[in-house]
C-alpha cells in the first residue's frame, strides 16, 4: 500500500506487513525506513480498507506518517480492478541542535521550526488476476518543503512534486514444481530521470522465492522470500551499488514480514511483490 493505495484488500483477508530498510550501510546518517500496514476487504470483497504507518529518518530530519486508505473493487475480465485513495498526515521533526554551525548566531538556524504536521494524499488504480498485476499511482503527492527564508515547513502542489509509480508483472507456470515471475516498477518524476526496477523471481514448490533485479541507477538487487505457510511470509532484499556509492557503503538491506490472519481461498496477493 505504500506504493499504491488501491492494493488495500487485495489479499482477500485481513493482512499485516512490516518492512524495514537500512540504506547505504556505512554512510553516517544514511536513510532508514520502517513501514507497517494492515488492510482487509469488506462489503463482500467489493471494497478494501487499511492503515499505513511510515517512519523515515535521514540525518537530522525524521518524519512519521499515518494514512487511512480506502479502495473500491470491481470484477473485470476474470480479474479485479481497484481504485484507491489514501489520506493522512506527516509529522516532521528537525534536530537542529545536532548541527555544528560555523556561525553560532546564524538567524536562519535560530528561526527554523523543530516540528510540523502537514496533510498528504495518495491515489492509485490496480488491476490483478491469478496470473498478472498492473498498477499506476501517485503515492504521497502533496509536497512538503522547508522554506529557507521563514524556516517553516509549507505545503506545495506542483507537477515537479508528483512521482508517478507504474508497476506490472506476469506469473508463468512452466512446470509443476517451479513458477516464474518477471516484474517491473517505474518511478517517473518531471525533475529527475526515470528510475526503473527490472526483477525476476523463480518460485520453487510455492515455498522458496529466489530472484534478482536491476535498478537503472546502477544497482543490482538480490531477492529471497520464504512462504512459511499459507499465512506467513518472510523476505529479504540486498542492494549492491555498482557506481561510486558502492565504494563507500556496504549496500542496502531490506527485510519484510507478512501475515494473513485468515483466508478463504489461496490469495493471489503474495505473488504480486
């Protein structure tokens, strides 16, 4: 749901996921991200609802966001088309006292806000069947910026602040004991060059997932997942930087734990990511 709010309710049962990412290990004050989500279908599967909690830290800045998410689902061509909306707030904190200022009397540092609470929105559309999925979304498209003149956070809404996310994948079943899932995730912003993740995963006996990926800013990705049972799945991803950043860091680590509290039929959702 952090990528696309229309995913709410897609796993056909009450589902919870926790994801932790430690980026650029070895860099001082590097980004650390924690995402927790809980979502479920309701109204006979025609709608989905969820709660998303995000915690991001980088340097002296941290942000905590909480979102309520709603999706409306339609049966369409042997699949489900969902339209999702998320609304929440982001709480920003800046620890200015951790900075070592060359000019202790700098008025710009003295006047800056330590915290701010600002609104945010997400929009998305998601289509899925037993064999494929595709989505397009604008996650958190309200921009929050620190005004250097006033030292206060402000809300802005411009095309340069929009980041369009496009995802898709197809599930192949070449044999009884092995399946194959290629997928793509595109991140498009008018200010930056597009970022594309190309991933491929092999699934052995519906239990072990092994995969690899490539990100267009010269990043190789290793993927490992284990479907412990119908309800529990654990995953790990490692990013290795091929460019200059790789000389100074030990890569990026990401771990995830998902749990489906109950199920009626085998959910298609776990294969989507």
